[in-house]
């Protein structure tokens, strides 16, 4: 009997075709286009399609994360694994969101997509779909991103290139599996075993991402104080350095119980609030270390944690704790 995989379609370039008359990229009119590129694989795997949306990934929102997670929870016991066809530009946000919304997994949730439309001769769509569906049957129990031969932990992966050879990269963490001539499952993965799925798909969107840069106007920072903001992801320099002129502003935010989570602008950096005397002052001001989380993951995690607790100390604890393998403690 063929194993069953659910394919949840929400859009992206896999669901686009090139209009030969206009030269424009347009959404496919039906799922038949995707069926056509999987005939041989469907002899090995029973694939059931769930068309949830047909959008560009720039239109993805927390409402979509909730719809995806609720669909998976509803059909969780019916399939060996799940594949989500999604645009690449916001895929890392969705992967992080599903990692926190669906905890206690006993099977893989795989996100995949493509850079080129499926009717392009050079398209990466077929290859990525094949790898993703096969990854959904592996001894892995995590949310993952698969574009190409590497299976990446979803909450660690980010888009780094428009190249089909390495569209996504896992920061400070190796792949969970590699499809190559000598297939390999790596030991750092979470393996399948009986667990109780916890579905908690709620997100508070009253957060923002602030990237520091020299000359950042104080008026802009002060304007933030007059919004209904519930939290900030602060992208600092290096291992967590900020100008001392920001300290009064940070103190005002912490007095208002608005959490500030610090991440780094450096791709492979680790925020360490203990290395420098200036950083110790930040910790005393209540700054939360994002450690080595990507800013995409930190943002989504803060959205999620804000719906799990109203206690500032508990929020601080959860943000600095590894819940789904998103950071090194």
C-alpha cells in the first residue's frame, strides 16, 4: 500500500506559468499543471491535494499560517507527512510560524517552492517537489524547508539567494538530511516517535522589526512609543552592540513592559550580552537576547509567545529558551 502524503498548495512560482503571448508570469488555472509533473512519483506515493490559496508569497500573512496549521491539525492522523507548496520570499516566516504552532510533531511538515514557473524548461519546480515529497516520508519529525537536495530545519533557514543551487541556507546549523548519491539522514534531526501534537496557532501582530543604522532619527524612535506596540525585534550590530544614545529610549520601553528582543545584522552571529561592559547594561535594562535566531524566526516567535503569556518574566524565559530547536542555549 502506498504511503499517503498531503500536499497543501498556497501559491508561489510552482503555481505560475509563463504566458507565451504576453510574456508575463501568471497563476495556473488549475492544479492539473502540478499533477502533470508528478506522474512517476505518484506510483510510489499517494498524494492528496489541498488547494488553500493561490497567492504570491509577498501576500502571505499570519491568517495564512493559521489556516495551514489548522488544516494540518484536522488531517494530521491521515497522512505520513505533509508538503506545503509556498512562495520562497516569505517561506522562512511561515516555516517558523508552523514550528511554534505545531509542537510535538511525530512526522515531517515540509515547505517547498520554486524560483521559476513550472512550464519553464529550466524550472526547479519538479526537482523541489520530488525532494519535498520524499522528505515527507523520512524519519524526521520537524517543520523543514526543502529546495534542492538539503532538508533544512525550518526555524533556522532563510532565503539567501535567487540561485536554484542554494536558495535557502540554514544558519549556524547543519542540514537534517541530504539527498545525494549517498543519501544521508543526519543525527541532529528530531526523529519520528509517538508524541501528542499541540496545536497553538495564534499570533499577535502588534510587533515590529527595527534595524539599526548610523543616523537613525530620534523622532522615528519616539514615534514608536505612541503606538499600540507589544514588542520589538531589534537588529543590532555584531554580537549585540548598539549606541549608548539609545539607552534612554530602551529604558522607556521596558518601563512600559514592551519587550525588546535583540538579534544581529550579521548572518551567522550570536548575540552575547555578557562579552562587553556596555552589553551588561543592556541586560540590566531588560533586553532579551535573541541569541542565534534569524530575525525572521525571532519576529514570528515573539508574535507567538505574546499569545502564550502576559507575564514579562515568563515571556523573557520563553524567548531565550529553545522550544523547537530555533536557537543554541
